[in-house]
C-alpha cells in the first residue's frame, strides 16, 4: 500500500523522509508476528504506529489493548498485565483476567515499557519466549497467543547499563526497531501540522481559524519543540482560544514560546533548566562542555604530530588558526561574563606548542568545573541521572559516560 494512503487513513500529517520510513517499516512488518520496539521523544506520536501494525496484520479482527506502563502502580502492574486469583492479595475479592489473557489472538501495545519493574520484566520475557504466564497467586501455567509492540522515549541501553532494564528483554522486544523523528527534524511539516490543528480547533470552538504571518511561521519552524507535536497542538489550541486577532504576529507568538531563542546555544536555550545552576559562570562552563572535548582531541592530534616530527610550518599555522577560531566562537559569551578566562592565541613563534599548553591548562579548569556541575545536579535530584542530564543540557548517555570517566560516586 502507498504510504500516502496510510497517512490519510490514520490521520498522519507530514512528508518527512524519516516519518515516511517509519510508516513503511510498520506496514512491512505488520503481516508477521515479530515484536516491534518503537522509539522516539515524548509527543512525537508513537501511539499511532502500533495501530498501523495491528490493522494491517492477520490479527486485525482480534483485540487491540494499549497499556501505559508508567501509569500503573508497581504493586498492581503484574495483576493488570497477567491477572490474579481470588484472595491472592488484599482487595482481590474475585479472580480477574489480565491484559495478556484478554488480548490473546490480538495485539498488546506496551507504552513506556522502560517503566516496568524488573520482576515484571521477567514475566514479560517468559511470555515473549514461550507464550506462557502465571496469574498472581496461581501456580497454573496459562498460554496466550499475543503480539507485543512496545514503545519508549528513553534510551534503553542506558537503562541496561544502570541495571534497570534486562538486556535479554531488550533484544526480544527490539526484533524490529522503528524510530520516530522529533518535530525539530521535521521543520517542513510544521506549517502543515499547524494548519491542521488550527482548522480542527476552529471547527470545535466554532470560530475563525488562526493564521501566522511569515515572520511568525519562520519562528515556529526555528523553535526546538521539546514537547514535539503534542506541544505544537497545545499551543495552537491556546492561541485559538485566547487571541482575538486571527492573524498571529511574531510578537504575539513569542508570548506562547517563552523559552524561544534566536540563537540555539546548547544548555542556554533551555532557560528554565539552566537557571537552576545559580550563576552565569556555571552556565558558561556548561556551554563549554562540548568545546572541551574538541580541544582535547585537537591537543592529542598536534602533540602526536610533534612527537612524530611531522609538523611543518604550514601545518603549525593551520592548526593555530583552528584553535583561534575555536576561541573566537566564545567571544560573545566571554564579553558577557568577564569572570571567565579569555585566551589570546598568537600564531607567531612556535604557535602550536604555545597553544597546546594553553589548551591543556584551560581543559583542566573546565574539567574541574564540569565535575562540580555533575555532582551538583546529581545531588539536587537525589542521584536520578535522567533529571540531572536534563538540567545539565546533555543526554543520559553522555552523563553516564562522564560519571564513569571522572569516577563520580
């Protein structure tokens, strides 16, 4: 079937290549009984893809049950998924079927699968491998014929490294991976989505649809959209209800995007998170995280060249210019933060050796500050790496690597 027809049937808007690829994989895998793992940020619309797979499968006449694993308390998740016998725990006044028994012959969609407790993961693995499960409070083995589709917005590899997700379960679920691109990678689709939401809300609230002028639309496409399509839909609804003028300007739109920044500087455009560091100097060092890695790589390269005796005068000047450009990129920041250290790079008189020494000194200083920021963020969030990584403006994978690198307890 043509991808465009699938979009029309399931109400999917957009022409992004990554989106089209995800739809095509979902359609191709549908006739099989393979497990599928859907990954993507929160708000990208992952919940549509299990429906595509179910509707184009031989199980389309069977049950389709969607379960939000993060919304069920840990103490009752086993009962919800696998059922329980009467009297198996306080409040179990009668026997009850679980979702896996109810969905036999159909499809079960496990959203936020990373939130499952480890004990439940063991039960799920057994279902995937043998189709067998036990009700809570029962020793009788039951069989189910169900297809499992899972979704998550977190990096399961990091969860595995942290001991919070079973590696064998990951490979069982990840038989066929589908990745949904975030909205910031679908800038050409943003005007289409906005128009669709605007017309929908105009029809729902019986009012004229809102429109954006060109500068406002350009702003919408430059925005990072941390909440993805869900956030775009919510903002469109807010504007539709609140604004009397149906032509929305850049100034009006800015009121609904308080964290919008014209220049996307890592760890700075997330203003609400960055303020938690308590000082501008700490924010500055957070910005320099990635720059430090670049300087370290360059330092190793030029030292190796010196060691091998391969550094000609031409190469020396070239690398000095690279270093100079690297620091030029921080001119604006250092001007605003006079407390930070500014390095003057002079290509004359053996520039490579001099610049390398300065890089080593500055790298050590940044490393100390980086370790301090990581410790502060972890302490503030009681060791929760996900929250700490969000505050630092880095990924969980990067945070995990740096914790190991610096041997942080």
